[in-house]
C-alpha cells in the first residue's frame, strides 16, 4: 500500500513540475487563456487515464467511458475554438481591467528594453517634481516675510 501512495505522489509531483511552467509559458508567450490551457490539460489527463486504466489496472474501456470522455472533448473543442466577443461575467470593469493590463504590458516592455534607463528617467522626474515643490514653498515663505 505504501508503494502505491509513494508512486502516486511521485507521479503527481512530476506532473506539477511540468504543468506549472507549461501554463506560464502558454499564458505569457503563446498568449493562451487560462481556460484554453485547462482544456488542453484535460485532454492530456483523459488520455493518460485511459492508458492507465487499460495498461496498469487491466480494465476494459466501456462505451459509457467513451461517451463521457467524448462529451468532455466536445467541451474542450468549444473552449479552444473561442474566444467569443461576449463576456458573461467579469469581476473587473472592462475598461479598468484593460487599462491595468496595458500598464502591466508597458512595465514588462520597459523591463525587457532596458528597465534601468526608464527607471533613471522616472527618478529624475520625481526629483524635478520635488525640487519644484521645494522652490514653490521657498517662494511662499519669502512672500509671507515680505508681507510682514
């Protein structure tokens, strides 16, 4: 029994080690949605399950298994065929969310193109703004002293 537990945990660990980077690469580099990545993972899980069922457990594949897995496959095809324009539910206001995504893309672009230069520019702008505020404060103090 302990062997079965050990093997199943090793298998799950190996799957996790591959799935996390694959999801990250698929989402960032291939621009795939999380739903599409999940649908692809579901196909892989079903295929490995059928193989495990027949080879390791020596159980036959029955008609109800094929029908059920076929229905899941139809769902996968619907998810992968998207995206469709209509949004059913979003927790974010679409304009605010798109602005957030745009800012996120700009930050990533800055990092890849030389984030140091843009960071230096931002620091200089901040210093200039602070210097401008300091100058305004000095002028106000001077005016108050003159008015006395």
